[in-house]
C-alpha cells in the first residue's frame, strides 16, 4: 500500500535533518495538494517497538505544509524527555500523524521502514 502524502512529507521532514539536505518542495506540494495550504492542529507521535519515542503538537497557526515540515522534526529531535532520534532508530520507527479538522480527528500511522 502506498504511503499517504502527509506521511511522506513527515518522513521527508525527518530525513532532511538526517541527510542534511532539503528534500521537500513545498511550493510544488501546495500546487498539487491545495489542502496543504489550510490550517489544522497537527500532532506527530513516533513509536519504537510500540512505545512512544517522541511526540510534538502544534495549533492551527501554521498551514498544514508548514506544520508537516516542523512538527515531525521536533518530535524526532526536540521531544522533551527523549534524546534526538538516531538514523538507525528512524529506520525502525513508526510515525503517527493526527490532524484535527472540523469533522473530527483524522489519524494515520506509517509502518517502520525496516521491521
């Protein structure tokens, strides 16, 4: 099954730090997916072996594309109570995104890249 656009951007956001290079083309993504310009609260939770490894949330002050570039990075590298995520841990972590819309919470979880 293909990874959703939101989960792919979240993974790319973390990989930008690990690879020290820009991956996300926000301008192109905005034009292809207009919903990314909308403002929604976003939460990203990282799991290793089904245990929380990092967590971060933001309110609706950022557009979804902006939040997807910031929130996963903070969950991975600035989460209170956790050391920054290492490259090996990243390969084994699952990522869960929760978007709060007017219709309710929408949550999706991406499996680890290496199981």
